C-alpha cells in the first residue's frame, strides 16, 4: 500500500508527477532532501496568470495558464514537493522539506506565509477555512485563505494533538474542529472540539483512520480499515464495510451530493493493492455501496464533478463519470493511454484534478497534460512540458 508522507529517501528513484508500507499517500515528509531556496526561471516581473495550475516535477514546479495550459513559469525547488489548493483564486500550498509554504500561483512567487514543521501532511479546505496538519508535530493550523492576499502569514487557530501522527483535521462552518486521534504506531479515531477548543465528541472505533471528505450539508467522513466514520449533527456514526478488512483511506466529497466517493482495498498483506471497486458512502443512510469499474485506479484518480458526479481515472486510461446515487457509469472519457500504478507512491502516474467544469489529467509517460470539458466529454487542449509531472493542483476559491 502507499506511504502517507511526502519525503523520499535520497537513494529513491527520482520524482516526476494527494499512504512504502501500510498507509495510503497524502502528504508529509520522512526526511529532508534540500533546504535550498526556490529559484525562478523566466521574467522576474511575470504577468499575472488567471486560474493557474501548478504541477510538480523532479526539481521544481511548473505554473500553467488554466485555460491555454501555456507554461508561464518554472520554479526550481529541490526535493519531493506536494501541491494543494490554498482556498482562494491565487494561492496553492506547497509541502516542502521544512513545512507548508504558501505559493502565489497567480504571480508565480512564494509569499512570506510559512508553517514550519516536520512531515507536512494533509491540506483540507472546507466552509471557507483551510486546515493544515503537520504529522511530525501533530500541530493543526486553521486560517482564512482570504487573508493570504498581502503575502503575510494569516491569523491562525492552532491546536496540537496529544501525540504526533499521520493525521487530518477539518473545521466546520460553526467552528467545530474534527481532528484525528493516534500515535506514530497506531491511529484509532477522531475527536471534535468546539470553537473554544473544548472537546465535545470522540470516537475510537475507526482503526487506521486516514483521509477526510465533506458531503452536502457539511457531513464529514473519515476513512477506516473497516468502513467510514461519519460526523453528523454533533454525533459520530460508523458505516460498516461489507468485508472484515476494507480500507477506504482516500475519499472525496461534493457540496452538491450527500454521497462520498472512496477507494476500497481489502488485502492487508498486499505490497500494493490495485483495487477495481470504489465505495459510495451515503451520509443520509450511513450505508456503503460498492461499484466494480473493471479497471484499477490509484489514490490520485478520485475527484468530483460540478454536479456532484463521482469521477475515477482508471488504469485503462478512461475517466469514468459515475452517478453517485445509482453507481451507474454514465460516461467514459478516453483521457490517456493505459498505465500501471508504480509500487513507489512518490513515483508519477496519471493524475486527476478538477476545477469547475474542467478535468485536468496528466500523462507523465508522454510529458503531457490534458484538459477535458466534463459536460461534453471533449478534450479542450493539451500541452507537452519539458519534464514529466507528478502532483497536479491549482487554485480553487471558496469551498
């Protein structure tokens, strides 16, 4: 299965473009590879990029125009770097060796906002707030992405977990903070803090808790090794999986759907399980439905469409558009060629990123990036880049 943290051993094969052992990939760092400052190539007074995309490659970041896919800037940044939306129209969060750094993608430059700490992990956006979880310290930082505009570090709500662990947290619209429980060796569940950081709920029946997603109505789901843990209306509810061991460690939600999309793995001994089934978790009924797509996928294959569609990029190169209510595959979009998920989770594989009505799909084997209109299923444009990309993200405002 895939390793959860962002670091690479220095002898590992190089990175090109979201947890080595019993976990699935998401973010963080095991060891440092470089503390060098990023170097920018191109004009030092680059024009502002609208709706920018950011893709990592072995040695840096590419900033691309979200409409044309034209390469606007190359940022040299050694190490294995991860990228996530910061929650506004201009910025992304880059997980580096030293911690989380805020990158102004529209202006193609790093800001002064930085959250230092070992093993930066999950970045979560919800209800107009962005939450960072630093695995090496157990520290949770919450901020309003609207405060990133001046380039300074925003005002932050901070909570420190009882013990460092590979965790995740999400702040709800009413100020409640849902955050995981665990140690470096074992993760067991989650607790909830009110807006004054007083504990108001706890559940310890979610072994191997990993990943989060929010559905319509602000219901939160956390992945377990035997189902999914829901937090709804002030209470935790467990959704049991049909198999004794069934890990749903990666989920994605939509404000337009009460159903969460998750992966579904059932072999605890596999070095890398390549599942063909996905899980659809109905937060209204606390029930799980499984759908077999007939092709495997990776942790970078899951997304949601503008109408709540469940999107899965298969290793057969097809982008599956699934109705989350019925589980029916409504459309198949030929996106890339056939591919195989590599054993090392830090190695590149086709990656899916969705913004509004456009699905962006990377094809690292050809050094290409494609854009598809999700309403028509047609390819909008493609670009070939100097190097193969690995992580793919971009700016997304208001989630």
